[in-house]
């Protein structure tokens, strides 16, 4: 391909920063908003004519857009992060990630055997054979034959969606088996069979990375989505074994931010207890359990730590007592006491979340550490549910968006060092809080230090950023 140099302005990127919730950023829209001309008479299907006019008016568009970007304090975000990131993502797409198709075939075969075994067990419990993939037939088995309580109905009959099955999971042994069955079928169709079809002639999968899609600033991945490979189930994690280095001269190195969103929350909220926990390198979930349950840290049980972890991450997403009670399968009263105790102990977090909502109601938008904007019209809605949704966005976007800013800075820094120093290693993938490098064996120690240093020093926060580095002969081992 052709390597483009001196990229200093991209209308789509600029428009994305100014209007991150837009569904598309085409030339006609940019002409309409930033060129100063009336586009009402332009034929939307005349692509060549629109492109010619866009080029003609590009100086005006650029000047007006940069003025708006400057007004919102997004110069550094645009010039130092988003524009350099274009080259990084382009390189990652071109390089791709080598995949061993035989490993995927083997995993697919194992999944088929597990699915067949589960199918037999489900038939035995149900007392008859039926199409497990048919919501209608499954509904008859669950709610008529086994007399399970009906949670909700759709126009076509009983609902058997994931939410319903989750609620029924402690009511009958068949439900967990159906949940597991669905997970395995999804793994096989989407990830083993699906990924095999995406392998190119060079033996590598070349995903597309989308820079202007998510309203939070996170990068997304499509065709295929490599950011969505399930890791909660061991069967899902196994799929990462198929992602391998080019040859035996290379290994896979993973650099993964540890609890980056909670660290960003500590920095933004300036909560002293949260900051101290991270500065002192405490187990944050154990510390939260100690605070919420009022017991010494060394007396915290695994169950209490697990529940505190759910509270920690639930707070970031504005989770209600109802949501927490469902996740932990406890009463709403107990869930409310967890949240109330959390806010008593971490009052700075409570103050931040309240002020984030008030600020968003006043301005109509929220910002990240790098001044990335997200408009939240929902927050002033008269509809209670829509308004609540807007409030959750106001609380979470500055945290999630700031984490996205940080990892983008790290990507640019790691890529730039590799390129400048003419190293044989290469950055090939970004998945949420993790960077994946295909590292040349003679450069392993140097790359481990480089990745850790650039990721941990991407920005200066009130708490340290911590990156876990792992090396393996495939993606699975590098975790």
C-alpha cells in the first residue's frame, strides 16, 4: 500500500470530536456545517460533484473546524492523539494477527462434542427432544411442561432471552444447561467457524479498526471484532490460543492496564481514600470490602471481595441497587446497604458523581481528561427512564472516555518508539485496556520495558498507572 505522510487534518476525525454521537461524517454534512455555503440544492447522489466542492472549500472547512476544536480546548486531543493514531491503526490493519486455523478447527470440534453432550442432558431433563434454538419450543418446555414461572412475554409467546434465563437459573437445573448451551453455540458459530472464514491468504486476520464510531472515544473493531472474544469462559479464552506470532523468531507480548477506570475515578474524584489505596498499592477490591463491611482487610472473605468488586465497577456505570441485587443475587435492601456504605467511605466519589450530573444538566455535555466532549441531551429529558440513562452517561463517560484517551496516547507512544528505533517488533492489536505486540525474540526484554514505560507514563495522574506485562507463544499464554 501507499504510506501517507504529513497527515495534519482529517475532516471526519475533526467532525467526530465535535459531534461524537453522529452516525456518519460525510462530505455533504461537513460542507453544510462548516463551509459557509447553502447545500440544500446539492444532489446527495452526486458523489463526484460533492467531492469536488469539498476540495474547493477545504481551507474554509478546515479553518472553521479547527476554530471550534480550539474553542473546546481539544487541540492536543486532535493534533497529538487522534491524527497520529490514524497511522497507528492503519499499520495494525495492514499487519494483522496470524491465526492457526488448525487450532480453531480443533477447538470447534471440542465445542461440538460439548454441545452434543449438553443437548443430550437437556433432552433427558426435559423428557423429550425439541429444538433448543427455537424460543417457541423452549418456552413450551420451560413454562408449560416444567411449570417454571413466566417472567415476561413477547408478541409471539414466552420470552426466553438471556435476562429471563438468568432470573430462572436457580429455579431448575435445566436453565443453567441452556445458558451454557447458548454460550457454546455462539462460541462455535461466531468465533471458531467465523474466525476461520476471516483468515486471509497470508494466514493473518486483518480486522478493521474504527476511530469515529463510539461516543466515548474508544476504538472499535469489526470484520471481525477481535475486541469481543469472550474471556469469562475458559472455552472462550481457549480461542486466543489460535492467535500466534508470524514464526518462531517472534513471541506475543501483552501490556494490560490494571483497573484503569478505577484509577481514573480516583484521579477525577480526588477521593482521598481511593487515592491512598492505589498509592499504597493495596488490593482495591479487598480494601472496598473492608470499608463496606466494616472489617479488617485480612478478615475479608473471597465472597466479600467478589461482592466489593461488583460494587466498585457498578459505581462507575451508575448501577442502581436493583441492578446490583440482580447481579449478586441478593435483596435490594442488602444491595442498597452496600452502595450506601460505599458512598459513606468514599464520599469524594459520591461528590464527583453528583457534580458530574449537575454539570451535564447545566452544559448539556461532559468532558474527559483530554477535553473530549460527549453531548448528553437525554439528561434533561422529561421521560424518567431516558433521564436516568443520561445521568448514567454523565457519570461514566468522563471515566471510560479518559481511559480511552490514555490508551490512545500509549498506542501512539509505543508505535512511535518502535518506528523511530527501527525495531523488528510491531504493535498489532488493541483490545480495550490491552496492547498486543508481536515481538522479535532478540527484543523481548527491551520491548517489555518499552511497553510498560510508555503505557504507565502516558499521562500523569494522582495515582500510578500500573501495567501487567505477559509474554507467550500465543495470545492465550500472554495473559
